[in-house]
């Protein structure tokens, strides 16, 4: 496995763990506003809240990943088109300069 891929996987793992911690913290804060819950009810509500937050986060991240891939494809296409145009302009300019030099040189030799 290439180093970049391993780093990306580790980073993804750490980000997901942080997201789970955030969901747990939010669940606890939510339950703190419900003082009438028993300990068992509180654990159940926290568990369901965390699961709901993780599901929402996963859905959101999957949408972002899909959009990122689409943008990457789009931008790569635009980059290739711009690169082709630049090469075309450069080659056209080079040919124009070569023709101009040839014409000027032929004119000077004709004298």
C-alpha cells in the first residue's frame, strides 16, 4: 500500500472517530436537557441519537465524496482542454516564427 493511501486511511479513521465523539457529546448534551429520563432510558436515547448522527454524517460524507469525484473529473477535463489549447498556440506561434524567419532570410539572400 502506498504511503499516501495509508496516510489517507489513517486520517479518515481519525476523522471518523472524532465524528463519533462529537455525536456522543451531542447526545449527552441532548439528554442533559431531559432530566426525567432513567439511566436506562438515557443510555437508549444516547445510543439512538449517536446512531442517527453517524448515519446522517455518513450520508453527508458520501454525498461530498461523490461530488468531489465529479468535480475532479470535470476539472481534469478542463485542464486537458486548456493544456491542448496552450500547446496548439505555442506550436502555431513557433511555426509562424519559423515561417517569418524563413521569409526574411530568403528576402535577404535574394538581394
